[in-house]
């Protein structure tokens, strides 16, 4: 079985890891994109002029792979129109003007003692109603991921607490501040999947989180689960689900297959927490924890932010001065994130962080020709040949690029990071995937 390749970029975790989760401000306007998850955009069920409350359903899932959308503030719907999207330039959004009151939509209360009596189907329905998606990056609808396929027997549930991306510490803080709730969320997922074996993988640069989660395990009734907290070496991209499976179980997900094909499901810790809130509190996913960090330590924070908050409002709350010499603002981490050209673009469900960099953090110089050094091949955790995909993509030979299995790429950015010629390999692989899909 092939070994996994890793790299070791500086983690820069110290900037924000000791910042407790702060409650972010209500946005003046919430820009709630209909396309902020894997699959079909959600479909609006409100009209311009309607009044909504925090947590009100405003768009419903359209099709099997889709997710419902809820208002993150109370106020009035002022537009349903094209708006900046931090990932795909622009998409349709429901724009809500805040009334400043944050009036919550009423939900039927459900005492915690009743949770144990819920069936798997009832738990799945609550997750679906709450619009929960994967919060580790892919934003895949959780109800789809957890819906069992009779032919796929799930034996192991892996909880991803690796958070290997440099600068980001939001998952770390959640494991420190909400470990009991995470354990309760794990129990719900395990019940849905019918598994007893659970492994929580946390990198060793988060020893306090390992201790926190272990302590919570002793305080929460296990309900017959075998839960193990595994300390992982600090390396990148440890948090990729296929890489995590290989590290923890020494199993390899075949090319073109999913973890469930080998009896494994992987969920991020923040997704687990959202599932806890969806079931125990009947709370829709309308806010999440993100990290603000980068070249300016004075603005570093971990914040509970409402979905739909414009990036500019988040940075204003953190005290970012317009006088600073800002080179680049990235949504996500430095390895997999997307540079932002419009600060009116909002936080979405898959947003893990906002990073602000000055010119000193410019890692790459001008692009040069490939020197056939094979460093990208050595660094690729999926065992691909990024240089060959990149070369074919540059020549627009996407049929040739496709023969090098670009869809196995997890877009971790390791190839671009190690390339001495500064070739944007991960961007070329993304372009290849897009062109092949269109063909």
C-alpha cells in the first residue's frame, strides 16, 4: 500500500490559538447565498418585502444533494439578486436588512432526556431541517453523507480534529470550549450510522484539545461506543479525509471511490457540533466559528459569525485599519483558500477563516518553466503527477490531462507550495477538472 506524502509548512497557530471564541456582531445586511454547499442551489421560499426571524427557513433544498438555508438575522428581505460569492465570483442571494433585534424563530422545545428515544430517521430529519453541511471545507450536505446505503456497511466513524491548515484555530478552540457538546454530537452520528468504533484524530500541536476531549469522554455517557482520541503528528495535509483514514486505519480509499466504500465516514468537529445543535437545540445552521488571522496579530480572533456577514464587517469588528499595507485577503487557509477581490462577499457555511496578509508574506516570485525536479510528485498526498497535469493544462490538452487522474486531487496545494518554479499547479488542476466536467 502506497505511503502518504506530507509537507511541513510553518503552522502560525500561536497567533490566534489562545483567543477564546468571541460573539461576532450582527451584520447590517445578511447576504445569504443560495449556492454555498456542494450540489444544487437552494430554492427561495420568501419574497422581497417579507419579514423573517433569526433561524427562519428562507430557501429549501432542491434535489437530493442540496441544503436548506435559514436567515441569520431578523429583519426584512430587501432583494433576491446576484451577489458576490467568495468562491465562484457571484451567485444569487437572499439579502436581508437587519432590524437590530435578532428575534429568534420559535421552535418546539425538546428536553435532552428525550434525545435517546429518537430513531435514526428522526435524527437525520432534524439534521436535514437544520441545513447542516460539512464545515471542514467541502460543504457537502450532512444528511446525504450520513444516509446509509444498504450495501455499504459502515464500521468506523472518524472525527477530524486535525485542523492542519496553517493559521486556522477555530476547530481547536471549539474542542477546548465545547468538548461535551462534540461528544454528544458524535453519539448522534454513531447512532445514525450504527457504528460502535469512533476515532477522534487531533494533531499533537493541540495537546490541550486532546486533554479537553479526553476529559469530556469521561463525563459523557458512552452508550456502548468505543471512542479513542488519537494524537497525530503535525503535518500537512493531515486533515484530508483519505489521508486521515490512511494514517488512522492504514486503509486506502481506491481511486474514484469514497470512504464509505471501505466502511468509513469522516466528519469534521465543527460539523459534529452543528449536528449537536440541530438535534438537541433544534437550531438551524446560521452561524459558525471562524478564525481571523494573518500578518497583523492585533486583529487575530476566533469568532462566532453569522452566515451572510460581509467580509468587510468581520474585519471592521476585528479592528483592521484601512491604513495598513494589505497585500492579500484570503477566505480559508493559505494552502486551500481563495483570494478575495470584493470584501462585500459574505461568510458562507464553508468559511473556516479570513486571513489578511501584508507584502512580506508574498511567498512566490515570477513563474518559471518546469525543471522536471519531481518535487510536486513527491509531495502529492494522492500519488499524482501534478507537473504533467499542469503541463497538459497549459497547452489546453485537457484530454491528456484527464489521463493523469486529476479528480483524485484533493486540492491541498502541496504541489504549488514545493514547486521551485512557482507554477500554480493546484490552480491548473482545478482548471482541468472544470474543463473536463464541461466536456
